[in-house]
C-alpha cells in the first residue's frame, strides 16, 4: 500500500517536472579573483528559465571523503562564499546547483573542480595608450594580486576579422605593458583578457578561467598637427576685452574615440605661467575675458593615443597710448588682487623684453627705477570677482630729456616768390627721449629770423610772407619738457618777382595759350557756332559724359539721360529729321551701336545748335565713337545740310562734325 502511494507520488512529481519543465541551471562557475590562498569565492550560474519563487541550492561534495561539505540556498543566480565555510580548497570536489520551483527540483551538471585552481581575474583595464605611426603602446592595470598573468589581445580594423596574440607579464611590476605593431594609417579596435599564469602543479588538469574581455577600445591615429586657433574680439569693454577663441578639430581618423582640448590661458600678467592650471574642454571654442595687455593661450588636442603638438598664440596688447590720458582711476585693491605691469617701449610701439610685474609695488616705486630718457609703459590691472580688468595704462619716463635728433627728411617744395612749404618726418619715439610737445621752426632769411611753434602731430608747414628772391634757412627742432633738440635744416630761395613762374608753370601757360589760339581759330571755322571763351579743356569721358545742351549760354552742367539703346536702321537716319521731338544719339562706331536719347522737353536752349550738324567725332582720343547730338528743331525755312564738315568747340569738347551720322557700321 505504502509502496504504491510512493510510486504514485513519484509518478506525480515526474509528471509535474515535465509539466513545468524544470530546466537545470547551466554554466556553473566558482572562482576567486586572485591567486592568494585567503580569497573568498564567488559562484554563479545561469538559469535558462527563470521564474519567481525559484530557489537554488549550491552543493559541494568532497569526492575523497564522500560527504557533502557545503550546501546553501539562495534565490539569486550567484552566491558569495566566505573561505571559512568551504573547508579545504586543495582537494577535488564535485559542485552543482539544485533548482527548486514549486516543490519540483532538478540538478545541474556536476563539475569536478579543485577550488584553489579556480582563479578568474577581473577584466583588464587599459590605463593609457600611446601611438606613434604603427607602434601602439598599451599600459594595463595589474591584477589584484600583482602576479604574472597571461594576456590575450585581439585587434582589428573596423569591420574586419580579429587578429590575436598572447603575452605574459612579470610578477610585482607597477603596471603591465604591451607594444603592438600596427599599420601606420589605420584606425583599430583593441580588446584584451587575461588569466592566471603560474598556478600550483595540482591545477594542471584544470581548465584555466579567462577573465572577461575588456571593453573594446578604439585606437585612433596620433594627432599630428597642432590645432589651428583663431581669435576674434567680441566685446571691448571699458576695462577689459572679450575674445572668442575657436580652433579646428583634428581629422576624423584622429578623432576616433573622442578628442579633448587642454587650454592654458595666461591672462593675469602677475601669475607665473608655470603655475597656470590647464582647463580641459571638449568643444572647439572658448570665450575669454582679458585685460588690455598681452594674453597668451596654448592649446593641445588630446585623443586616446596621445597629444598634438602645442599651439601657442598671443593676443596682443591694445595699441599703446602716445600720451597719458588725463583720467586714470586709482585703486585701493588688495595686493593680490592687483597687478602692476611695466616694460620698456623704446619705439613707443613694440615691446622687446618680457614685461615685469609686481603685485605689491606702486607706480611710484617703479617710476624712478627704470632707465632714464627711455619710454616705458605700465598697466595697472585688477581682479574683480573672476574678471580681469585694466584700470590704468600709460607711457612714462623716469626722467625726460630733450630730443637727441631733429626730424628727418626735411623737404621744401611749392616755393613761390612769397611762400614755401616744408615737410618732415616725425622724430622717432626712441629719439624723442621724452614726450614731444612741439616742433619749433625757425625761418631765417635776410637779417630776420621768425620762430613758429607747431603741435607735435604736425609734419608740414606753409611759410607765408616771404620776400622774393631771398634765400632762406628753415631749422626745425622737437621740444620736450626738458628742452629742444638739435635742428634739422633746409635751404631754399624764393623766386624773384619777374621770373615768378617756374618752368612747369611756363609750360602750362604756353599750352594754355596754344589751346586758346586753337579755340579761336576753330571757332572761326565753325561759322555757325558762336565762339566762346572756353575754360581749360577738360578731357572728355564719353560713356558717361554729361553732354550738355546749354540753356541760354549757361555753362553749368545739365544731366544727360540715356534712355534706351536701339539698333538704327539706315534709311531712318538718312531722312532729314523734321520731328518736333528730336533725338540724341551716341553712336559707338566700333560696336555698331547707336544710343538714342529722347530729347529733354525744354528745347529753348537749343537755338544755338540749330545750325550744327547732329554728329560729332570727339577729338582726338575717342575716335571711333560718335556722339549724336539732338537734331536741332528745324523750322520750315531751315536747310538741312548733309555734307558740311565743320569743327567746333562745344562746351569744352572739340568736335568735328561729320556728315552722315547714320553711316554706321551696324
Ligand atoms: C528571496 O527574495 C525575496 C524577495 O525577492 C527576499 O525577500 C528574500 O529574502 C530572498 N531570500 C533569500 C534566501 O535570499
Ligand atoms: C612605446 O614604448 C617604448 C618602450 O618603452 C618606447 O621606446 C616608445 O617610445 C613608446 N612609443 C610610444 C608611441 O609611446
Ligand atoms: C587566436 O585565436 C584563436 C581562436 O580563438 C586561437 O585558436 C589561437 O590560439 C589564438 N592565437 C593566439 C596567438 O592567441
Ligand atoms: C605590486 O607590486 C609593486 C612592486 O613590488 C608594489 O609597489 C605594489 O604596491 C604592489 N601592488 C599591490 C596591489 O600589491
Ligand atoms: C609608417 O611610418 C614610418 C615612419 O613615419 C614610415 O617610414 C613608413 O614608410 C610608414 N609605413 C607606411 C606603410 O605608411
Ligand atoms: C574543461 O573544459 C572542458 C571543455 O570546455 C569541459 O568539458 C571540462 O568539463 C572542463 N573541466 C573542468 C575541470 O572545468
Ligand atoms: C562670442 O562669444 C559670445 C559669448 O561670450 C557669443 O555670444 C558670441 O556669439 C560669440 N561670437 C562669435 C562670433 O562666435
Ligand atoms: C613684494 O613681494 C615680493 C615677492 O613677491 C617680496 O619679495 C617683496 O619684499 C614685497 N615687497 C613689498 C614692499 O611688500
Ligand atoms: C603744391 O601746391 C599745389 C597747389 O597748392 C598742391 O596741389 C600740391 O599738392 C603741392 N605740392 C606738393 C608736393 O604738396
Ligand atoms: C625783416 O623784418 C623787417 C621788419 O618786419 C622787414 O621790414 C624786412 O623787410 C625784413 N627783411 C627781410 C629780408 O625779410
Ligand atoms: C636751431 O636753429 C635756431 C635758428 O637758427 C637757433 O636759434 C637754435 O639755437 C638752434 N638750435 C640748436 C639746438 O642748435
Ligand atoms: C554728300 O557728298 C557725297 C560725296 O561727296 C555725295 O555722294 C552726296 O550726294 C552728298 N550729299 C548731299 C546731300 O549733298
């Protein structure tokens, strides 16, 4: 009876097992994370069919003593076992997991292990990589126990097969190191795992446990060139300047795995550049606020395998003042919040030496300490919150002297019988030896000497009221607070009254006379055109000439309006024009174009032109272009003469009237 019940129960439980499908756990692994004898163990396994209320019992069976030495129940798929609970770990054991769901149980495969041999290191961690062309150096963290290990490394070009290699490391080093040979110009991926190397001889029969693979690391090319940096003034404040810095990211194959930029901003002149802490940014721009003096910026791009060369740029100081502005603020800032900066500025513009700085000196301290007669420049900066500001800046001399040189290149020109012009180059700042206040100009001629004083920013002077035919000496010297410097002199002689005209003037005059004569002759020739006294003949500019129809002899300018360009038909033009709205045309023979213009409404002023031919060849350099003037309004008694050939001056232009303005080469 009892047996039958047991049998039935058994049958029942078997059918239950099958019904719920108690799938045993797999991949049971027990290990310690270092080779040392006092390590605790970790066991874990996988459950292919995990359900709520599942309980797992881990068993260990001592094969030699034929007894169960360990059994613990858990509802997780791992179990941490402190060493003390395990008894000896040097003998072979059978280990397995029993899974129990709703009173149904199944066992996993039983593994024969010697616990002491089960060492699974943590996955390796690449602490740094550096690459030079095809050489990749890898540094790796040591395993927990500092022991020698065997690594397997594998690498591939992205998208292709892994290649692998193994290497062994030493005991008791600070870090593990490996050099991998790669192709120069290729981006790679690298991954490693490791296992214990020298375990005790009893472990020979055992499978070694590899650590997990490390995460895949992308290996870019090294960054070969320094970033190209540019800066742009964004805002100029009263006491500071804002700049936008931007730079280029390295090419894609150098940027794989990410690039960061290390910026060193040297913007506080009193700070030791060596003590500046770099800032690291990931974007390719940065905004800085700086003082009015020079600022230095250095940028390094960094990727996984190394650094680019350093790019250093200097943002120059604002333009130096030539004179101290009156209103300079004074500061009572605390010593470490202020910074006095000064340097020699011999030529007033370029700093040749490094600036000197101090955060506890005052301007009075340095004023007397610098070289005499040489221009220096100082800045007073303060730190306001995190902003840097310049509250004073000035050129200064510890002591001023007189200039040691007169102005160079003193020239005279435009000398007439009563005046002359002199010019000179500024005395260079080096030679001023103080703040130049004035130029003194002595004009000596005959018995008399006259002194003129000119502001220091003048570089020419017009001397009037001279006597004709007298030789003059002009002496020019600069003056500072300390006195005047040496003279630079120039001599000239004014023209005598009779021969007051220079040969250039005479030439111009004779040209004018000839021109006037020509005008008269030509005017006579142009019988129908009342001769006029002409102004100097201006050179005609045809395409945009203000071609004028004078209104009642008015010589003032009248605008020409070009309305349209039309191709002209021959017979149309050859017809005598009797229209009351005559047209003007500009005929550009070379291009076969005739520009027609509608006449301006007001035709009263045209009366003078009535007898004129309508076409002119401007003379002489505009040959090939024919300007057609408006057909004069022809009264019924007017005779249209076609074959007249006349020359005339008209409004300063010399025209040769030609017949047949319509004789174009269309
Ligand atoms: C099993 O899990 C439940 C909750 O998920 C928890 O309360 C319980 O303590 C666990 N039992 C063991 C033995 O870990
Ligand atoms: C790699 O390591 C070797 C040996 O330490 C060294 O000589 C070489 O310069 C390193 N190469 C790079 C790119 O760091
Ligand atoms: C490379 O990997 C293959 C397959 O995993 C393995 O058989 C071989 O031993 C490995 N070679 C090295 C040098 O580790
Ligand atoms: C590994 O060995 C080095 C050199 O002997 C030693 O300085 C270091 O402290 C050791 N590290 C550990 C974790 O034992
Ligand atoms: C790799 O770089 C080295 C040094 O820059 C050069 O001599 C060599 O030709 C390069 N090889 C390839 C395949 O580009
Ligand atoms: C060693 O590995 C093989 C195949 O992976 C396995 O069949 C065997 O049970 C393992 N032995 C031990 C002691 O883990
Ligand atoms: C410069 O930086 C400011 C922020 O400080 C930003 O508003 C501005 O757009 C930037 N200008 C340029 C040209 O990038
Ligand atoms: C100013 O500071 C310097 C060091 O920075 C120190 O040597 C010097 O004695 C200080 N001078 C005064 C007047 O405090
Ligand atoms: C000479 O005087 C004329 C007219 O005053 C002026 O146009 C010219 O520029 C002067 N010459 C020079 C060299 O300045
Ligand atoms: C010198 O000055 C006097 C007085 O102004 C004047 O009469 C005389 O003509 C001047 N002589 C010459 C050569 O400039
Ligand atoms: C410059 O010339 C003027 C006039 O000739 C003279 O009075 C003056 O003393 C001279 N200055 C120097 C420094 O020689
Ligand atoms: C103009 O002269 C040409 C040749 O000299 C002649 O053939 C033509 O008939 C003349 N026209 C008039 C209108 O006189």
